[in-house]
C-alpha cells in the first residue's frame, strides 16, 4: 500500500506513519470555530439576561471575548502537546533506526 498519500497513511494498519501532524491545523481551525460559537453563546446569553438582570447581562456580553481567547488558548495548548508527543515519537524512531545501522 502506498503510505505516501493521506489515505495510504490512514489505512496503514502498522501505524508506521502518523497523520496527526498533517491534520493538526484543521483540528485547530475546528477548535477556533468551537471557541467562537461558545463565545457567541455567552454573548447571546448576556443579551437575553439583560432584561432580567442588567449587571449579569453586561457581564456575559463583556466575558464573551475572554471566553473566546481562553478556549482558543486551551485548544492550542492541547494540540501543541499532541504535536510534541508525536514529534518525540518520530525522533525516537529515527534515533533507533540510526542506531540499528551502526
């Protein structure tokens, strides 16, 4: 099976090639979109709460950018940890292969 293509790597049952590093940017985009939807939900909740409690409504509206930044930061940190783990695995594999040649 050709392991050079995305689908070749996807159906490589020996797991010699990682696809995570190829799709991580798309996962980050999904994380940013999820953070934006959550922030919009907080802002919408703030607008809905204004009619009952003005202070809580304004707080919800003002907290929506903070929610967006924190959720984006959280998704970035998690994805960077995943990338670091996979890069460690790749480099360890290269070191083992290099040691086996000598």
